[in-house]
C-alpha cells in the first residue's frame, strides 16, 4: 500500500508563509473597512453641519460653537472636538497605510503585467479607487489648513482669528472660483471612492454573500455617494449663485 507523501520542509514553510500572508491581507482589509465606515459616519455628520449655512450666519456659527462646547464641563473647551480629530487622523493613517500595503501585495503577486489590460468586469469607481483616494487625501490637507488648523482666508489673506467667523470664512473661500472648482472635483472623487468603498467594506465584513445582498450593497454605495457628495456640493454652489452670502 502506497504511503502518503509528506510535504518537504521547504513546502511546509511555504504553506505557513502563505497562510500568514493571507491572514495579514484579511486583517488589512478589515482595518480598511472599519476605518472607512468611521469616515462615512463622520462625513454624514459633517455634511449635516455644512448644510446649516443655508440657515444663515447665526445658525451656522451657533452650530460651530456648539461643537466646541461638547463635553463640557467634563472636558475643556474644544476638548471632545480635538479627541474626535485625533481619532480621525489615526483612522486616516490606518486606512492609507492598509491601502498602500494591499496595493504593494497585489503588485508583488502579479508576476505577469498585461500589455492590453481590459476592464470589462470593473466599474469606473473601482478603477479610480487609488487616484480618487489620493485626491481626497490632498483635499483633506487643504481643508484642514483652510477651515480648521490655519483658518486661512484665501480671499483676504488673513489667518487665524483674523479670518473672521466660520460662516464668513466659508463664504469668502467659495467666492474664489478656482477653490469652488477644486472642491467640486474633490467631491466627485469622494463620490466614486464612497461608491466602491462601501461595497468593498460590506464585502470584507461578510455582508454580500448572496446576489440580493450584493445588489443592496451596490445600491447603498450609490445612494451614499450621491447624498454625501451632493450634500457637500450644495454649499459652494449656493455661494456661487448667491443663495449663501
């Protein structure tokens, strides 16, 4: 009777290495999914706050001030807001680092480069995921400098408290045409990123095991992309046409 062939030491090491790589890949995907869902929750809340600009200067500034008072007196003024900011920065680091690591793994695993690569089974949002993510990242840097950290009024060149109240800073910024265009382009990139990212996150978390659930995940991605990107875009467009002034 023939005996079963035992794998060699080299083969066993290869199997262990492959198993570890698979576990690491899954961990990276889960980290991306969870950090992405955290950002989705944040952008929905942030969009709601931005839309208060349509209620006028007093309403918008009251909302901005309320954010700084959250957590008092247990936390100092703006304490909870800074905790949220630090948490979002850490989530951003996890999200970007995981994306870069997965991209490198995919490149290393692809031993053959196709000269005529066709995208018959992929969507525009999946093909632009990396470039869209880079665009959103650059936008976040500008957004933090303009509205949060530096508070730079691009219309007047003033910084810090000299930039005025949040409502005036918002209006002055979007009265600069090229900033409005940059913002809208970033929102288009965000929409594509949210569309594919939502589906990928739900897939990673095991929520797309059936045809119906995959269809719902794709629909959720589209709805989220349109609502978030559209909601954010309303404010600069409102300034551009003179509704918000």
